[in-house]
C-alpha cells in the first residue's frame, strides 16, 4: 500500500511559493493542490527544514502570503 503524499506519475504537481516580491521566488516547497506540504519535514535536511519554518513564520512581514502554483518539474 502506498501511503506517500507524493504525486503519482501523470498527476499534476504543485509548489507552495513564498515570495519577497512579485517577480522573485524566495522559497518553494512541494505541496498538493490545497497547499498542504507534501514532504515530511522531519526528513528534510537541516537547512531545508529551517527554510520552511522561517518562510512560514515570516508571512506578512518579510514574505508575502504563499501561492499555490503548478510546478514545471
């Protein structure tokens, strides 16, 4: 049984993007179409985990609200 949240082949992939400005992507994390992050943060590298928590905590200050966008990869 596959309990992974990762999309199967052929399914659309989405990213949760946190931006400093309208044209510059600062942080991006894989997510589902509702914006739920698709990765187990406990399995991320220390730097990636720190970036994720930093981005979440800086919304409304340094970063804009995140956007859910179709991933190009």
